[in-house]
C-alpha cells in the first residue's frame, strides 16, 4: 500500500493532494518500512519535495505528513533528515503570508521538542535524546522569536504563527535551560523599546515562554530588574498590551512569586493590580488570578500573626467584590464574577490572625447578599444562583476562621439560609454543601443541635453516586461531622455507615470516591468508639478487600486503607492482630 501511495505522488496536483492525505493516515503504521534506509529515504524525499510545492493544498498536506513522521519516527530522522526538515520548515516560518503552513512547520519542531523532553525525563540509555533541538537552536530560536510578532489578527483566540512560536519556545526552554536566556532577553529588551505594539507584545510573550526552563534565580533577577517596565505596561495605551502583561503577571505570580514577596515590591504591585482590576474584563480576569496566586503564596505559618496581605486585606477584598458586580462581569469568554470570587475566597482562606476582625464584617456582607438572592432584592437576579455558589465558596473559609466565635443563634441562621437555598433550587448543590461542611468544622460540637435539620440533605447527597462532585463533598462532610461532634457522632451511625458501605460495595461508584469513603468510615469508627462495634465486621471486611487491592492501586488509595487501621483497636481491643 505504501509503495502504491508513494508512486502516485508524481501525478497531477489533485492526485498528489489526495495521495498525501492517504499517506498521512498510514504513516503511523510504517515503522517496518522506515527501518529500511532506502525506503525511508524515498518516503522522506517525496514528503520534502511536496513541502516545496507551488500548490498550497499539496504543500499543506505534505507538511502534515512531515509532522506525522516526526511524531511517530523520531529515531529514524537522523542528521541528514534533520537538515531536510530544517530546510523546508524554516523557509515556511520566515513567510508572513500563510499562517496554516507556517503553524504546521513550527509544530514539527514542537513535536521534536516533546519527544526530547520525554526522553530527557526518562533518562533511558536505550532511547536517549538525539539532541536535535540543541543542534538546531542557533538557527531556529531567532526565527521563532521574530515570528512572535507575526500576529494574524488582534484576537488572542486564533492559533497563529505567533502563538505556535511561543509554544515552541516554551518547549525549547525546557531543553536548553540557561542557554536560552541571553538571546531571549536581548530580544525582549529590543521589543520593549519599540513603538510598535505588536513588537512589545511579542517581547512579553517571549519572556513568559521561558520562565519555567532556566534556573529560577536567573528569571527572578530579570523580572526584578525590569519590574517597573512591566508595571508601566499595565497602563499601556494599547489594550492588547495591557491584556498580555496582565496574563504575564498571572504566570509570574504562579511560578516566580518570590520576586514579589518583599514589602516595597509587594505594595507597589498590589496597588497596580487594584487599578488594573477596573480595566477590560480580560485584563481584570488575569489580574484576579495573579492576586489569587499571591494569596496562596503568602499563607501565614501557625506562629505568624500578620502577613504582607494584612495592610491591604480589606482594600483587596473590596476591589474584588466590586469587580464581581460589574455590568460586564458575565461576558462571552470571561466570567469575571467567578474569577473575582476565586481570588476573594483565597484571600480569606490565607488571611492572618490580625485580619480576623475584618473578616467579621466581610461575613456580615456575604450573608446579607446571600439572603438577598432569596428575598428578591438581589441586584443581579439573572445570576442569583451563580452568586449563591460564589458566596458559598467564600463562606467555607470564613466559617473555618470565625466558627469558634459563632453562637447557636448565628449557626441556626446560616443552616436555615443554606438549606432554604437547596429548597428554592430543588437540589443540593456541592458549593452549598461545602459551605455547610466548613460551618460544621468551625462550629465543632456546637453544631450538634442542627444535625437533625441538616441530616436529610446529607443523606440524600451520599445516595447521589451519579453526581460524583456532590457525593465527594458529602463523604468529606461525614468526616468533618465526626471530627466536630466527636463522641456525639454515635447517634448518626445508623444512618451514615450503611450509606458509606453501599458506596464502597457498589460497582457503579466512581473509583475516586471509594478511598475517601474508607477514610470517612475510619473517622466514624475512631470518634464513636465502641458504638461502632455493630459495624466492625463489615468495616474489617472492607479493609481486607481494599488491602488485597492496594498493590494494584495508586499510592493514595493504599494510604487511605492504612488510615482506617488505627481506628479498629479503639472500637474493639481484640480486633488488633
């Protein structure tokens, strides 16, 4: 079949295009042919020849064939083949008038990068990297850097030569490590001095593309040195630049957060972020994730009473709250309300003890807003249920923080409010159940009087094995309830244990639910003591079955199995073996 297809590649252009399509489909099955040097040379020469065709359709399909060859037969390319690959792909990367073929040419090199990264990570002596990328980098990298400015449109949603180049540079950085820094930095500095916005954007993309390859200290030093310029770009007159640098900050704060964790730098950056939250939705969305990343990084230790976030805590929360209620928060491609509340919730979760008094006023604001979604006074009625979900993601960490200070009346108010939202919506939603789980953990034994009222909703959720997310939260809630009530959980065993056992025995149960169900049973056993004895044999049988499978399952499952074992002696001393 291969011989017939290769033979037909010499015909008219229409025939060549069809033949190339057929060839592309069978290349993955041609390994035997490619081990024969003569056949390999013939096949590659035909593909290369048609990659230079004057007919765009033939050239496009030939480039797809070349991509398949590099994907499946890296070992058979060889240095001669690499020269041929370089000849046709580099010529297309240089062009500015055909994105489709140029993108494919770049993807050929990205595919080679993927294979070399994989081989470097495996470190196999039998299938080592052939170092094609280091050999080609002196020619390839400058071309890719220049191609970053070849943007096909003003939309960031189009997969064009610019984005394909950024992706390939990112992969090259993993291979070249520190060696990629000098040429990229030189290119970035040149771009930042340009009056052309596409060049400035290309400079940002180039730098972000290499932040995860070289030594972190080298990248951190450059970010620190040029941070003032980065901040100024947040106010660039060109919206595409503001969006791109906001995206860059979301990446810097994720992988290079050390740069920002000093008081002068942090305050300067946060003030710039607060200003940029008011920008267009796409800009604001990236800034929300940058704030979220910093909040996670600045979580105080158990002995810290304050953090860098404390002086700007209230200001940040207000800015994010206002951001979520913007008229353009719910766009076609950006849900600004969601990203604002993600950052808001993480700020609350990672707040220091000296922000506790501020949390109480935040708590009141969230509760009042939640209540307004139920009484018809909410300012965004079309998205009331969305905001209920978002409020719940905030309530969970608030309950964990202020729960010990909550009296029975306030707990009852919150239980009633959340259960009423379940009734209005005709379902138990996982964000609401997660919020109740946080309330249980924060309130501790004070929650005991509300178990009867809350119980039916928890039992319903435990039965919902087809709704994996809800069932997962419900199982976790059982563990929270056991730890909160301690010996008081004994009165709930007759309802909870059979449902957890059903989850473990049901072959339809999603795999990931079973380990946490074992953990929840362990919590029930541990805190209820001898009251768990009627269920001991069933529990031991489950542990026995799980232990038999533990060698075949991921490590986390084996860990969950061992979690239940310390509970058994407390239930029945003779059970220890």
